[in-house]
C-alpha cells in the first residue's frame, strides 16, 4: 500500500527574504524584490536587473575552511536546509539515518565558481585555480553537503533538468517515500547564476527582460533571473504524526512528461499531460484544485502555452499566479521557492499575486491571474508547475493538511 507523504519543515533564502516567514510576508504584500544587479562587470551586460540577495553575509554563517568548499548556491542550500530541519524538529537515530536522504535540483551548479575561475585564468593571468574548484562547481555539491551536515545516509543525489530541476527533485523524493524506499528526505533546489558569465550566456537567448517580469500581461517582454534556495523535509505521514510533528501540507501526486519536440519552444500538450498526470496520481479531481502556481516566466511563448494547457485541463480554471514576478526566475531552484507560495495558500489561505500585471492579454483570457494584490481564499488542493527547456515538465499536486 502506498504511503502518504507529509511536508514537516521548510526553509528558504531568496531575494524576498532570508527565511520562510519573511518570504510569506513579502508574497502576501506583493513586494517585488527585482532591482539593479551588483557584481563585477555588470556594466558589460545589456540586462542589469535581477532578484539578487542583497544582505547575504557568508562569513557570518560559515567558517573560512567551509567557504573554501561552498559555492554561493551551496551556501544558500545549507541555510535553507538548516531552517527546514529546525522547523521539522527532525531527529534521527543511527538506524533511521540509513533511511533518510536528500534530492536537490539545480540547473547550473556552481556558476559563480565557474565564473570566478575563468576570470582568474583569462582576465587576471593566473595559471591555476582554487584546488577545490571541482568540488565547488559540481552539480551534486549541495546534495552532498546537506547529507553530510545532517547525517543523511540514504539516497542522496542531484537532478538537473533546467528550470524543472527542483520539481523533479521533489517528485523523486515524494516517490521514494511513498514507495517505501526512504522514510525522510530533504528535497528542493538551489541556484546562484547572477554573475557576469551566467547572465551573458542568457543574454544570447534574447528571452531576458531589461525592465521587469510581467507574467501573463500583454506587455510582458521576458524573464528576469533570481537566485536562492528552498529545502523541505518530506516525511512518511505516519512517522510524522507519531512524533507529533506539525504537518505543513501533504504531497499527494506527481507527474513528469516530455514534449519530445523542440529544445526551447514549449508544446502545451506536454504541460497538459503533466498536470493531468499529477491529478490522477493524487486521486484529485480538477474541481478540487483551488490554486495553481504557474511556471509563468513572463516570456511571450511560455505564458501563452501554459495558459492554453491550463484551459485544456480545467473547464473552470482556479486562480493562477506566478511569483517569478516578485523574486525572479530561479532556474533549477524555481519550483522549490515557488512551492512556498503553495504552502502559503494551503496553510494560510493567502494566494500570492502575479505582480507587474498591467494589461489583459487575449491569449491568456479565461485565467484569473490574481493581478498585483494577494487574495484571501480557502485552498484545499493546489498544483505547482515547472516546464523547462527541452520540453521537460514536472507537476506536483498538494493538499491542505
């Protein structure tokens, strides 16, 4: 018999706030944390805005020897993991640690480490890079350090499926617990690509907005990147209730699909099958869903495709919003940070808005995108979408605890 899966802890570091309560407050207020970027050579970029974490003091959180091993993304992941475990009250015996693990998502891995290393060799004329460059930049770094920090000796790995990475990671953690392959998993995503090399590469795609993220609005003109991490404690429901843990939400279903079409152009059919699959996996009727956290990048193509898909799945679509409009697009960590908006809706009865919306788009008609102002509503079930380059789709279905 399949086991139920609870979320018992949540932690985050993002441009809105350095913790979950602050993030909830910012989402409720509809605060936009996108602004001018500050890093070396930013003046050489044509896009100079992003959801940058402004007041991060790495030295205050980590020792010098630790920082030698931690890329910026790993620093974010460790802090988010610390918060999640603390909220969960998780404590593992040696035997329990053997059935506890971690799955993290990232699109770029140690981007800032890569950027610093190329700068040292090519711009500064150095002939060697830091000896820990490879352990810092590898995509598995955050998962490895979380496992070491919390003594998790079960499954530990990283998923990298571009902007669907953390939804895929959380889906894998969910499936492992439900099937009995693990009892406790840390799951989420971390990303830190706001550096010269990271953004210069994205500029080449011509999908970046120079002035703001306006998902589903007719005047939208591209995505805006952000950075940060979110980590959650996924736990066997019976284990969580037996130890008296507070359950934040139930992870009820998950599905992943491939468009098998184009490397950058989305196909609504793949998104439709992902949402329908998650509903079926959860045993959930479309009418039960009270909120959809959209992928909602603010690009013309994504928003149109996602709106078409939602209308095909839902005869009467529930409220839909994209919080990328506030914290930016965190790429491989996007689904993880956006799951906080789902927890806010399920647990607090607050649907976060789509900020920056100005003008009705005929291609999005039929969707209530919760423009600019958060809304109070009872939400018993919700979906969280993530659709990535390559046509890689992942959708999570959750229920109110």
